[in-house]
């Protein structure tokens, strides 16, 4: 009888050990799976950030080229183009009285129309789905500097991740805090991305 009890007890111990080992294997497998999924999610997020960064920079380059072409087509009004800081939604340019896509405009009217229309592209006002803006740059600022026949267009926008050091920006204007990364002193501008383009335009008298 005693021998039977011992055999039965040993069988119970073996079953318990197998069950414990099985649970440990399941936990290890879950840990490996969770670690792998975390790596996949992190990689996907990094990829999305990189894609968003590339898209914004490409859009900034297209917008810069568009404005420079507008100025080349209206060289007598370069001073008008350089008179504004663009992109501040709270101080955006009002729609012009004349729509130059429907009416033949004077050079001055065309410059004012160009500035308004280009700022609407910069802010994404031209691409909407309901109340959502689908185009434009995130928290943009832009300005034009004219020195003789040399024009320089500077664009800034908000990036998804903080850079190691802030990038200088030629424009003044109300941009305090919009490019600050959390966890850093105010005014750090570590989220600011900048594109500066210079070219020559044969200026003429207005």
C-alpha cells in the first residue's frame, strides 16, 4: 500500500512539474512575442515619421519654387512680395478685391493676389475635406528678402521629432513657442525645420 502511495505521489509531482514547465514556456513565448511586436510598432512609427518629414520637405520645396516663379513673372513688384511675414494664421492676408484668375490685373494687384493665394497654399486652405486641411505645412512661417536682383525665400515648419540643435531662421514674426520640443527650455526651437532658397531675378522699375 505504501509503495502505491509513493508511486501515486511521484506521478502527481511529475504532472505538476510538467504543468509548471508548460506555463513557463508559455510566458517566455508571450514575452518574446510582445518584444517582437513592440519592435515592429516602433519601426512602423519611425517609418511614418520619416515619411511625414520627407513629405513636408518636398511640399516646402514645391511651395518655394512656386513663389519664386511668381516673382520672376512680376519683377517690378519685388518689394511688395518682401513686405510680409506669411503663414501666421492669426494674421493672415485678407482675400484681395480682385481675383486675378478671372480678371486682368495690374502688376500691383497681381502681387497682392499672389501673396494671398500662396499663403493659402502654405496653410493648406486650398486643400480641404470638410473642416480638415489636407495640404500645406505644419505651423509654417515664410518671408522673402530682396537685395538688388537677389531674392531669398525662407520657409519654416514644425517637424515630428526634436533635432540636436535649433536651425537658424531668417524671418521674424510671431513664432514664439510653436517649434519648441517638450522637456527642453522655452524657446529651444528644436522642432523647427527650415528651407532657404536663393535665386536672381532681373528687377525692373514698377
